[in-house]
C-alpha cells in the first residue's frame, strides 16, 4: 500500500482485496454529510495489484482536482479509501466527487469511475429561538471539523458586540452533557459544540445576532438570531 500525503485534507487509503476486469465498481458511504463526516469509498473488481489514481474534486464543476493520491489494490481487486476533513462552505452545501482511474493491462483499457457525495455547511441555532427576559438560551453549532476552536460574537439590540471565546473545542466524538434545566442532558455530536446563556432578567429586549467562526479567523462564518421578547 502506498501512503497518502495530506495537507489539511486527511486522505487515508487502504487497499483490501480481484474479480472480472470489466466491472470496476465504486461505492461511497454515506452519500451526504458535513465537515465532521468521514466518507468511505470501496472499490471492487479492479485489476489486482494495480495502481489506481484517486482524485478529489471540491465541486462537480471543478476541472482540476483539489487533492490527488495513488493507491494499490490487493490480490482480490478491492480497495478502500477514507476521506476526512472534506472542504465545506459557509453559505451552502456542495456536491463533490471522487474519481478513480486505472489502466487495466488485462484488457488494455483505461477505466475511470467517479462517485458524487454532498457536504453540508455548518449550522448554528439557539434553543429556544425566542423567549422573555430570564429565559435560559442554549447556543449549539455543528458541522465543523472535529477539534476546532470557535469564537462567538453576539451583537445586542443596542449595537454592542460581546465576544465569547470560552466554548469547548468541537467534539472529536459525540457525548452527552448535563446542561441543566430546562434542557437536561444534551447530546453534542462530533464536530459540534455548545454554550449555555443562563436566564438573565436584566437583558435587553430585541434581536441578538450571533456570528460563529473559527478562532483563527479563517474559514466559514455562520450567523443566527435569537430574540428576547417583552416580558
């Protein structure tokens, strides 16, 4: 097996198992996810022991691959490729593709098979989305790379912006956390993090704009609103 080199994007190829030359099949699981998802590509019926060129395209319209690596099938003609940390955008989901190419000497032909998969943008919201002064609000954001540190800017109705850097890094695996009433135990999934705003009877009435982004200032910037209603 030839190791995959990665920069930011984590691509790990593992050749596993040979079958008729005419098939050259590829499947992807899952077909949709977000930045925390590991997409697994499995190939069958490729030339045993042959090189396969794997090319990752960041969108369906991209003409040049974002990353390329070479993997090697084993004696049964199967391979397995894991794609972690896929590219994502802040504004919308993106259909992407992974293509596999092999020159099969058994039949003297080049075979190329591509599989589409979909990467959703990160999301953010408050639970509940509105409530009177004194209401506890839970801010939750998900769909980020695991282990990321995020910064939350909260702009109040009077125009003052409060910055919060005390959120835990996004989870590397999902787990339950005791948040307290009225939320009880909350499951924070892989690639997600949360922050509780305890009930404060002195908060201003109006809309609060929350902007969450990577702490280093790069990448996506997600916005959501929470409203403090009149008592």
